[in-house]
C-alpha cells in the first residue's frame, strides 16, 4: 500500500511525522509551514490589541471617572469601538489581491496628505503644543498623521517597486524623497517632531530594501539626522526635554522636577515600584493623576507597575513575535511592493515600540509617540490595524499560504490531498 499523507505532506505512519517530532524539530516544522508568517502577525496583533484594551481600562479608570466621563469605562469604551472598526478594516484589507495595491497606494496617500493639511486650517486642534488633530464633532478628534504613516508605507512600496527603478534610479529616489518632504513637512508644520521621526524611520526601511543604490540610503539617513538635529537645537522646549532626561536626581532642581522631568520621573517611580511581579492589575498608584498620559504614551510604565518585569517582558516578547512575522513577510515576498511595504511597516511599528519603551525607561527624552496597539488613541489603533491588514494580505500571497489557510478554515482536505491518498482517484 502507498504511504498515506496528511495535509502538510508528512507521513501519518512514519515515526518522524509532526505528531512524533521532538520539541525542537516540531518547532522547526511549524515555522516551515506556508501560513506561518500570517499566523505570527495575526496572533501577535490580536494579543497586543486585546492586552491594550485591558491596560487602557486599568490606566484610565481613575482619570475617566474624575475627568467628567461619568464612568470609569468611558475611555476604554471608545478604545474598544476603535478596535472593532480597526479589526474589521484589517480583515477586509487582508483579503485584497495584488491588483488593488498600486491604485490604492496613490489614492490613500493623496487623501492622507489632504487630511494632514487640514490640521493647519481652522479645523485643526492644538494639543500639548502640536497642531496635529482635526475636530470631527461630538468631542471626537482625528490625528491624520497616523494614517499618513500607513498610506506612505504603501505608496513607497508602489513607487520603489516600479519597473523603471533601476534604469531611472535618480528620478525614483527624487519621487520618494518628494513624498517624504510632503508627508514630513506637513507634520512638522504642526510641530510634531516625534511623528515626523517615525515617518522618516519607515522611509529608511523602505529605501534600504529597494533596488536603489545603497549610497541613496546612507546619504538620505545622514541628511535626515542633520534635519532632526536642527529641529531639536532650534526648539527650547525640546532642549529642555533632553536636559531633563540627562539630569540626575542630585540636580533635580536644575532640571525642573515639577516641570519637564515630572513625567519621566513618575514613569520611573511606576516601574521601580512594580518589581518582578507588579503590585497587581488595577492597583497602580501612579495612575491616580500622578503620571501624565498614563493610558497613552506612558502606558508601558503602568504595565511595569501593575504586572512587573514579567508583564513588561511579555509585551516586549509580543512585539518581538510581531517583528519576526513582519520580517518574514518582507524577506519571503516575491513582489517588490510587498517586500518594501512590509519592511516600512516593520520599521514603523517595531521602531515606534522601541522608542516608546526607551522613553519610559529613560534611555531617550520624552518624544511623544504611543505604544502601537496598546496605548489609547483611536487614530493610532485604526492605522496600526490597517497596516497589519496590508501585511496579512501580503502574507497570504506566500506560496501555499492561501491554500493552507483555506484548509484550516474549512477543516476539509483539498482535492489534491484526497487524490494522493486514494492513489490518484479523487
């Protein structure tokens, strides 16, 4: 009798089949499956989003009740609504085929730039010194810069994967830099250097894996670093933040402990009081109006306080898992657009997560960027989930991935598998 095979091609009767592999060999087998990239991204995004809702509830419950919401669940209820919208958009986008990506890239980028430009009109709203929001009624605000990020990532994939990129490298590079100038310039007109830096970071990721000469990447990186230094040195507020992050406890009066250093100091107090296992979920003391932006930019400090080092490492581990999935999609992509866009998303999401954590643990001055999928913010969460949807669509294009996902979903073996089992007869 012929050997029987399962849907993953391994022999059911062999001693080295998936069910009889050792832990290491079993892990290698699982990571070699066609849908591994899809599962890595999907599971890590869902886990981070769900965990974020829990921590937003915990971090915002006091300020929501005391700040006029009338309920401790006011802030998290809005975040949950944003999550539902974002997840729905993620699932829809994950089903898009390749013919949609290039037309969508141009339309999305132009619309995102128009929305960002609207922040400079009377529709714009200034928050914490940055005019980066649009009032949409009912007390709701939209931050267009978050949608600029995801639209820019897809647009870069379309531009840098054009067939003429090798023969017209200078023109392609100029087009990409023009897009960066438009996106970054509009964001900087609103005085939001942190978001502009994230846009530049995703631009560098896209440029690095494109077919442009490597000198273009290094030259652009040097120019970008010079521009950031210029913006920092020309702003007394940014210089004050850097001085506060470098100031020690002995000279607290010199760095204005009750001003520029207040947020960083209380973020450190939260982490220090958490210890290994934390003070318990919901038991944070810093969220009682001591730590500004506890449910937003500094939510990682509340995670460290309530869940300790264990909870903090869990979040870091989920981002490592997500980063691994994003890199797999980029490195295994056959289409240059998928490769470039996935790397841009990787640099944006993982880079922003690294910056947020570094700010909380005082390796960097306060920049003002949220922790992706975890921090409160409807625009950021929806944009993050849209980016995940695009990458999931790319992961579905990996050889065998679509068939594997269809088989898992229906729990029926494909006809080709049945044919092999019956010796060629369906």
